[in-house]
C-alpha cells in the first residue's frame, strides 16, 4: 500500500505514471490502442454521495498524467489516451466496467473499440482516509493492483460558507440576456426556504424558461476587499497586508472547469475536470491593483505578471463569459441537461445544473498560523432538466501568469444550483441573498 497522499492530484499523477511505465514495458501488440480511464466507484462500482466529485477529478488527473507519459516517451504510435469528450463519444455515453470482473470488462471495452481500460475503486477506510485501487486491463493481460491511500481532505467535498453565513469578502452575480434583448440582466440568488436534506448548503437561482432558455449568460466574480479575509471555522487572523491579497477562483459549471485545459504539445483545448486546487484560476486583485502580463517578470509573489497600481475596480472584478480557451470563450448558454457540457459517462450527474466557485487565497509572508476549515459536504442535489451548453465563441481577453503561493484549501466556497422556474419539484424559494 502506498503512502498517504494529501490530495487527489498527487495520487492521480503517481498512478498515471505507474500505469504508463507498466504499459511501456509490456507487449500490448502491434496495433495502436485507445486507453479509456473510467471513474472509480466503491466495491460494487457505485459512485456514492460521500465521494462527491472526487472520482471525476481523480479520473482527470490520471488522464493528464498518462497523456504526458505517452508524449514524453514517444509512445504516440502505440497509445492514444482518450480525453473526456473522446471517451464520451467512443462509449456512446455508456459502457459497463467491473473492477471485480476483468474478463467481462475486456469484452465490453473491445465492443466500444477501447483496447486498454483503467478501472478502480475508491473506498473509505476506518481512519477516514480512502483506499484507492487500480487495475489496467489490456487485450491480453490484467495488471497487478496499483494502490494508494488518499487523504480524506483530498476526497471529501469542500465546505460551503453558508453554515457560518456569507463572509462578504466575495460576491457572485449571474447576468443573463433575455430573448429579444441586447442587454444582460441580473438573476436573483436565493436560499431555499427549507435548509435541510437536499437543500442544505446550496443557494438557488430560478431561471425563467420562457425568457432565458437557449440564451447566453455570464458569471461575475468580485473581490470586496473592504471585508477582512477570515476563513470559516479556522484559527486565523488577517495579516497586516490583507487588503493587498490576491485571490484565485476555480469556477465550475456542470462539473467542468470554466477554463478549458490546453492539451500537452497542442493548441487544442479540452474540458478540465481536475481538483479545484490545480485547475487554472481567474485572478481577483484588490480594486486599486492590476496584474499586467510581462513575459520575464518574476518576483516573490508573481511570475509573468507585474503588480501595478490601478484606478478602481482594477482587476477586482471578472466577467466570465463562457468556457475560456485562449483569447476566446465558448459562451455559457442555458440549455438542457442532456446537452450539458457535463453530460456523458464521464461526469457525475449531480453536478449538472450546479455552478461552484472555490476562492483560493494568496499566502502572504505576514500571515499567521492557519488551520483548515471543518469538512461539511454540500447536499447531493439530484439532477434536473436544466444544463449549460458550450455555445458560440465570444471574445474574452485574458492574461496568463502565475501566483506563486496559494493556500491549498479554499477560503470560501459557493454552490449555486440553477433551475428552470417551471420545474414542479423546485424547492420553495427563500429570501434573496444579500451581497
């Protein structure tokens, strides 16, 4: 059994590298084989609610690691690692895999044109961490089991801030364009009147189907630096330079990062479903600062950026128009769950119709001791009819650089469930969220 990993990223990267070495040194035949990496379930293959979106994120990290191994070892003539879209298309959105029955799985994969399957289990241990076990099924063999112990902090869903109230440091607005209008208007965010069960730790946005179905929308993120940065349930005081702190926001729509991942060695982009600590982030500065992209800039805090004075709002406000690629974005469009960007066998169904924002704080030298917040999972909201389509490209200018020191767990998390207003199973609306 491998040593405990603090997060899914390191576990997935190490497992992917081990699988790559195994495939490199084994005879898989002369033909080029497609590799499919599937979500890990429990011993029965079920992705349980307590796993949250961890199986999807682990899947993404293994895919990325295997893709890198194939490229760096010049193995493209032997293997092709399917990305999320390719896996969905190849399987037709459905394929039966069984960790306990490699022979059955091999037949099912072969019927879909997949030569190599990576399957596994993720099960909670008595100490709260998770056992991760992986098998590689090829046309003529089954690997030994690759194992890792993954820290529960890397699997359990992050804590939304709603139990302790909204901090006020951040705000989120959703702006949508009604049918027949050229202007965007703000949609109301609400808490459910019933805060138990399915509606715990989630806020809601009811979308008028008649006015907004098939229409584009935007997500506006803001850093309200007038409020002190204080982590919920954490032993922390704001440092003296707190007003100068930069935040990175990992934003997900229907389980997919709002910044697509550039494929290794390519100009193409693909969906990114990795852990929120490791996907690309939208950066929010204080209102009197801006980050100016400069290729050779390198300081204790930033690489590729210079931190400069600016007139308000500086870079404290970000209008996310869609799934960012390079200098364009595939626009967010209200559609159906069946056509969602998160649809298909590779995504968790309960993420469709959910917008999640993870606000990560830059770590400053002046900070005092920090303890992670308690883990309280959001409710597992069942899937409904609505979903977001990746629509036509729109111009969306971005700068690229690195914030060198981010805390590895978020300062605040928002889970926003959006629903068509005429769904008979909607919760009773509570009061609007005050931001």
